[in-house]
């Protein structure tokens, strides 16, 4: 996961960012230190119409069918002035329990879109493991494409676009990854290879 302040890499075992000192605990005075339960679509700002929510749920279901270990979630709400959407996304992936069809999913494989409709700001935060699949230019492009819909207050469409572009990025990454296991079979196990 990247530090929301300086974009340095932060691992799950680190207590804080080694570059700037930021940590999830520095957000506790603003957001609390309790675990929170969220739906995949948490619309605190009441921006989505019912048909938007239903359409987005279908997109999220497709995403999770294609990538069963991962999930995509969206949070729409006003963010305190002293915080940024990326800080809230960082906190959500470190303090949130997302209601997905499979509760076994770990936040390390989560993608969270945070939108503050009143400030017209947004960010995408990636879990510790899934971020290896996204380059900074790819993530910036997804945010730009999403931002066009957010500016027009088409929040449902913005979530759809962000989710589908993230899915495309994961598919492209999977195609570049070799599917054959590296190394040879350990003959001491008494097993023979199929081929």
C-alpha cells in the first residue's frame, strides 16, 4: 500500500511510513480506531439513485466472479476538511470489514474508490497485495476517466468506469504473467510430473 502523504511504499508489518512517519493511527483522532463494517457501495452522501446502485452491484458481482480473490468497493461521503480521500481510503482498507459475497476476502486484495461529492475529490486506494498489479500511470489514467463522470455528477457511471478499468488492468497484468510454475518437481516426494 502507498502512504497517502508521500506515496512511499508501506508494508502491512510497518507501524508507519519510513519516509514521512505517517501511520493509520494518525487518522484515529479524526476517524476512530474501531473496525467498521461497510457495504461494497457505501453511499453516505446519498448520491446514487436506486437504478444506479443496482447497475453498479451487477458490475461489482462481475468483477468478483472474474477475480474471486479481490473486491472493489466505493465510499461516497463528505470527508473532514483536514483529511484527503486517499487518507480515508488508506484508513478504510486498514480498519474496514467489507460486506462482499465471500467474507473470506482480505483487504490486501481490495480496491476502494473514495469520492467526496461536496469537495469534488476522489481517490483509488489499493490493498497491500493488489497494488503490485497497478502502475502509477495506469492508476492516474483510471482516475482521470472516472473524474470526467464525477464532474458531471454521474456517480454511478463513475463507479462503473473505475471498476471496469481496474478489471481491465488486472486482466492485462494476468496476461503478462507466466502461467506455468517455475522450478522443477522435487523427486524426493515420490511424485511424477503429468507431462
